[in-house]
C-alpha cells in the first residue's frame, strides 16, 4: 500500500489544532509545527460563535468546551445552528 505523506500545518493556534484533529479523525496523517515553545494559555476568545460550536459538536468536543467555558454565553443559541436545535 502506498503511504500517505503527512499534511503539514504551520501554526498550532485554534485553526491549526482543530484542522489537525479533523484530518486525524479521518486517518489522514498530519504534523503541526508551532513556532512557540508552549501552548498559549491566554486565549483571546471571549465568545465562541454558533458556527464554531456546531463544528465542535461535529468533532464531539462541544460538551467539553462548554463545560470549561463561562456559563450562559450569548451566542450559543444563534438561530439556525444545530446547537440551538439540540438544546431547544
Ligand atoms: C483582541 C482579540 C479578541 C478576540 N476575541 C475573539 C472572540 O471572542 N471569539 C473568537 O472566536 N475569536 C476572537 N478573536 C479572534 C481569534 O483570536 C482568532 O480568530 C484565532 O486566534 C485565529 O486562530 P488561528 O489559529 O488562525 O491564529 P492564531 O491564534 O494567531 O495562531 C497562530 C499560531 O501560529 C503560530 N505561528 C505563526 N507563524 C508560524 C510559523 N511560521 N511557523 C509555525 N508556527 C507559526 C503562532 O505562534 C500561533 O500559535 C479575537 C482576536 C483578538 C485579537
């Protein structure tokens, strides 16, 4: 069987890490290269938007993210998100 070359992702921010997880879940090899020596423990996101929640739900992460985040956040129920339908 022909081996698959890994997808290279430059940057281990939210986009790079979530993209890497999505590839890995499909058994697509991926390598993340992060310039900093440690994870940024001072994230800028105060709000997680509905589309992001829907994507995290597809990856099976939404409950954990909500559990760790501030309660009652205002964008969780944006009309049209699958998250809104599930929690209604
Ligand atoms: C003040 C502020 C408030 C914000 N509030 C929110 C919010 O409430 N909600 C929300 O959803 N979004 C918010 N954002 C936006 C959010 O922070 C960005 O959308 C998100 O961080 C983008 O993720 P990213 O992975 O693309 O980039 P980044 O988070 O910038 O991560 C990029 C990573 O790539 C690394 N890197 C860079 N160059 C290289 C290289 N050449 N090789 C290897 N690694 C490299 C960096 O070290 C970094 O770790 C806010 C942004 C700001 C500035």
